[in-house]
């Protein structure tokens, strides 16, 4: 990428809440933004009303191009922002054949692929090894990103310094501060991990537990994430940064915006996993999929993750919440780590 190149033409893949919010945010900055829709009904509503079905409170204000065709949407893009749920991401990206040679690929989705146990940037690198890759993550919901009065911040991870600087400047605004990191794997991995603990925090809410339990979950969840980081060669600076502790705190303490916490809350109230998944109204709780992937990694490398393994048994092995809680609270006593 030449030093005088300008990153102006952007395509966002995925018209869910976060993808739509990012498209609106960048269009407000005067950038040329195309939002690619996977579903015909999403596209039709956007064309007709300029408002996305998954983000009804915000208008696109006539500033965004909408496109159904994947390759047509990216043909001229200098930056492709990937906001597709991880469970479906590979199958979509494998159909790309019109990518510009120097296009920058930026992932803003969070999760781990269950089949390969790869992070989002690792999947993208596998498919597009010759393109610059970055990952944006941290404690921000769509409404927070689009608020021009409430400050928010995230971390932009990119191994190439020049590209990272350009992206940092492009994403930043007076209400959205972007920090930079070289730890692409760490930012992506921690963004996935925190969703597991958000589900557990939701379960506690659904069971009617007092506030103290969320504080315990955040603290012990952070301890588990630290063990995971040590095994996966992730910087502890990343763990204690916005994409680690920051995102963990937001999702666990969120009152209404976290899909993962709402998934857990419904689980705690007694709904079955199958019923919850069938009635999420087009949204995705990435933590449901990430729990299975992280459990597999913890078993492979013998990482001690009792909270993660406990919720895995509830979600995937039909263990009762009461039995799982009892097992967690009666484990052998130990020194805090």
C-alpha cells in the first residue's frame, strides 16, 4: 500500500446490528460505504425504508449503498469490513473472487470456528494470505458506536504498522477513540472468550442472584482468560486492555444490549437451549458456539477453565444449572490465582 493512498471506499459484509452500525458510523464520516446484505428481506427493507431490520432505531440517512451480490459489493472496495457471524463466515468468504489486490480486510466479528478452532483473523489469513488483515475489538455495542455524545473506545490490531495507523485514523472520531495493537490473535481471541462469561452472567441474572455474583464471575472469568492467554501465547497487556477486561466487563454488566447475556438470562429462567436458539429474532449469541470451541481447546491443552467447562456441560450435555453451580462452589479450596 503506497503511503499516499487514501482508504475511502469501504464495503461492510453483513447487515446485522454491528455491521449496519459500522456502516452508518463510517458513512457519517463522509466515506463511500456499501453494506452487503445476505438476505433478500434485509436488502428489500433497506432499499424501501433506509432502516435495517436488525437496527430499527437508526436510519442510514441516504448515505449508504446497499448490495445483495457479494462480489459486486467488493469489486471497488479498498477496505472490506467483515461482520458476518463466525459460524457462517467461511462459507461466505469462500465465494469471494473479485477482491482488489491491495484490499485491506478488517474483521469486527467475534468468535472461534468450532471445526478448526481458528480465530477470525486466522480464517481470513487462510483464505486471503496476500492481503493486509486487521481486527477491531473492544467494549462497544452498536448504540454506543452511533452515540455522538457518549465516549467509547476499542482496539485495532494489525501487524503492519503503516496499515494499522491508517485504519486507526479512519475509525477514530471525537466520540470513538481507537487504540492500536500488534496483537491480532490476542484481540480476536479475547473478544471471543468474553462471550462465554457473558452467558454465565446472564444465567446468574436469570436465576435471580444478587449483584455480587457478577463481580465474582468477572474476576474469576478474567483468571480463566489469563490461563488461556498463557497457553496461547497472548500478551497480558492485551488481556488487561479494552479487548480483554474492557469487553468482559461490558458484556457481563450489560443490562440489555448483550445477546450473549440475554441468551444466558433465558437459560437461567428455565428455557431450553433449542427454544432460545429458535427465537432469537435474527440475532446470534456467539458465545454459544465459542463455548464448544474453547472447551475443545481446554481439553486438548489441559487448561483449567471450570466456569467455561461448567457452562459447556449445561449447554451441550444437559447438566442442570443447580448441579453445575454446586460442583463449581464445592471444588477443592485453593489459593487465588
